[in-house]
C-alpha cells in the first residue's frame, strides 16, 4: 500500500518515549520492511528536524542526532515529495478560496504533497484539521494511527 506519513507521525515513530510512539512506529516499520511504499512531504523533513532539535530535554535531539534519525529512518526508505512553484500557487489559491487560515496552511501543504504522490492512505495525528481542509477525494484516505 502507498502510505503517506505526516510529520507528527514521523516524529512520534522515531522518538521512543513519545506519547504516540506505539501507534506510529508500526507504520514506519512497515515501510522500512518493504510491506508498504512510504511517502513524505519534503517540507516534513525540515519540520521534523526543527521539532526533534527543539523537543523538551531529555527528548531533544542534537542536530547530529536529528540528522541521523531522519537519514536512517526516513530518507533511506521513503519517497520525498517536493512541490513545484505551480503546485504552491495552486495550493495557496485553493486554500484561500476554502478559507484556510493560519498554520493550517502547512496541513494543506502536506495534503497537496500526498495528493501529488497518489497515495492510498494519509496518516496523521492531526486528523480533525486535515479533515476540515481536505478535498472530497482526499477525505476517505485520511486516518489516525
């Protein structure tokens, strides 16, 4: 199955003491074992790095640990979906017309990447926000781990 993991799922999966680790890790593991084909947004890589290096102590990663975690758990196993300038323009226009405000634009960015990848499932712990802005075609694909 072609699965797309949101940043919050990736962070929980690689952080052993994270509240949602038990739910997130099996999704990461399925991709790493080749049972699912994994996809992530290019934006999520930077966001993941930022989060891992700013977690409260003792969960915080050093920059080097964050890099190793992303390389060893994500870059090695997932397809990275980047957006073009035209993708961004279209996403911004669609979001504005849909009334998307504030930080939910980042959820729209992730959904645009998932749509571009043609995935079968999108996993997020931010399900309520994603459902609020997802297109009719994307809504059935959304799932919380």
